[in-house]
């Protein structure tokens, strides 16, 4: 009895399965799922944003800014807007119009109408050369902290009691109980 063909067939199947496994594990999405440094627990994320906003509401701007900026880097649109306004208004930091503009551009991916006002003011009041520099900076921020980089989902949401919808961008769980964090901070 010749077992060489059946052994060869068995080895071929193992090699095929191994190749498929390697391909799957090397994809970006599976990397995020296998490398825990790319994940944050939903509960931790929620507590961190609540803590950062609480610091801001207490007018503890020196501590609120780094906490909010960390959440902004994690893709939280509200934090991105708040950080942009803080840099514009000198809250907890010297005024930095370039950073303000960059954060407000990223935040406005969410298309919240009220958030357009400070961005519009900057566009109208910055000189052309400085606005060009701020636009370059904003492009880098979008690449690092924007919707695509942070794997956010943006969609219109209906508000109870009205026909209006708001555009909302949120993180989605890539693994039950975990959000994805881009590692380009």
C-alpha cells in the first residue's frame, strides 16, 4: 500500500491552512484585534472622556487640556472641538491659532453646525500665509486623528421630537467591549 500520495495531500492541506492563517493575522484589522496595545476598553474610554469634561466644567483648564487632548487624539469629536476652542481662547494654554484651526477641522468632520462658528472666524481672520500653514497642520491632524484613522462611524441620527437629524461620529467596537486606538499619537 502506497501512503505517499495521502501524506503529500495531508501536508499540502496543512501548508494551505498555515498560509491562510498567516494572511489573516497580517491584515490591519486582525492586527488591531490581536495586539492589545491597539485596544481600549469601552468603559475606560467613557470614564476618561467624562473625567476630562468634568475638569473643563470645573474650569480646571490646566488639567482639562491634556486630558481632553488625549481623548481628541483617540478620535473623540467633542474633545477635538473643545481642544480647538481651548487653543483659540487661551484656556489652560497660550493661544495657538494653528493648533486651534487643526483641531477644529478634525472635529468638524462630524458636521455639527455650532462647531463651524469658531472655524469660520479663524478662516475670516487669519492672514492668507498663516491660514495656509494652519491648513497643512490640519491635514496632518486629520490623517492622525480623523474619522478614517480612528475607525469612526459617522451617520445622521434623528433627534427625538423633531424631524431634524444630527451628524454623529462614534467609535465602534472592534472586539466586544473594546475600541480601536490608532498608534500614531
